[in-house]
C-alpha cells in the first residue's frame, strides 16, 4: 500500500480508512504503531498531511504522536532484509 500512495487527498482518505479498519480489530493487537512509523519515515509528507487531517486529542491523533525506532518497526512487521524492504517500498525491479 505504501508504495502507491502520494500526497493526494484520496490517498489520505485511504490511509484514514486503513487505520480505521485496523483499529476495529479486537481479537489481536494490530501493529498500528509500526505501520505509523513506516509511513512517517518512508512517506513523511503524506504522514504529515494525514496527521493534519485528524481531529486533535482523538485516539488516532495520539497514535500519530507515538515514536518508535523504524528498525524495530520493520522487524516487528517481519521485514528483515534490505531486498524485502526495497520491494515493499519501491516495488519489484524485474
């Protein structure tokens, strides 16, 4: 998802929808902070626009203010090597 997102308004709506849907998951704890961290590091402008679109003091707004090491976030998301990361961010280079 992250590699096809830009700064368009429709992309911000898609991010809101994505985080809204994972916040409804109750049987496991989804890696929301990890997703936020990857978005913040690899698409910082889009992350900033997403954060600006949120109502302050809401649960999602607070999650955008949580800091996590990006390396740990990638490990928690089972992204363990550079090729896998490159493929997920930029797409396969076939």
